[in-house]
């Protein structure tokens, strides 16, 4: 059953990135390179932490997601958000400092706690950009990401803070992000429909 759930989570992951890559290549989605760079590093670290704590099939989707994030980061260098502000640089620096702390930490628990915090910092540039430009993100991808990580948690062989904290935070952050994007789209649509 755990292997089935792990495979199912990967299938959702594959499906979730199809519209994102399509919209990215068509210029509809403009990812923030800083967020995707941070996510690719963190997700890879989380994957190895889950493997070291015997996460089993529940870790598979984390490894796949690390590869997808790195691919989006590479594409975002040419096709992504170009409006990089001081706030974005501060988030990137904060994430890199925390990564430095992780590098000198001992044990996977502290690593997972740090990468969970860093991931939240990494999400902030995308939150900021998407608040003003909510139509430049593919909400379906983030919705399915929340679902795939919820399924991945159920597929874990070993349920511990090390194996569960990071994917649980991704369920929460992706869910909050989708709610914000959809609310902002609705707000902007209502503002466009108001008479001047």
C-alpha cells in the first residue's frame, strides 16, 4: 500500500507540473528564480534526510520534486520574473545563511527544521510577486503539490518529525498560496468590473 501511495504521489506530481511547464513555455507563468532555486536545494536536502530516516516510498515524490524544481529554476532564469526587489534579495540571503547553519548542524532533525524555515523564506518572493500579478502563476500546480505531499506523508514507512515536517509544511504553504492567488484574482477581477 505504501508503494502504491508513493507511486500515486509521483503521478500527481508529474501531472501537476505539465500545466506549469506549458504555461511557463508560453509565457503565461513567470516563476521567481530565487524561490525555485531555494526550493530545488531544500527539496533535495529533505529527500536525503527522509531517505536517511527510512522514509521509504513517501520520500520518492520529494526526490522527483527536487528535480522538477531545479528544471523550473533553470527555465526561470530566461523566462521568469524580472522584477527582483530588495525584499527578494533579503529572502535569498536569509535562506542562504540558514543553509550555512544547516551545513554545520548535526543530525537530520535540525536540518529538516532549518530547511522548513528556509522554505518559508523561499516562498516569500513568489508570494510577493503573485500578490500583485496573481495571473502569472499556475494555481493548479500548487494545489496538486499540496495533495501530492499529503499523499506522500501517508506513504512514509517511518513517521517521524524528520520524515514528516517538511512535506507537512509544503501542504500548508501551497494551500495558503493557492488561496491567496485565487482571492487576488477575484479581487482584481471585481476591481476591473467596477465603473470608473
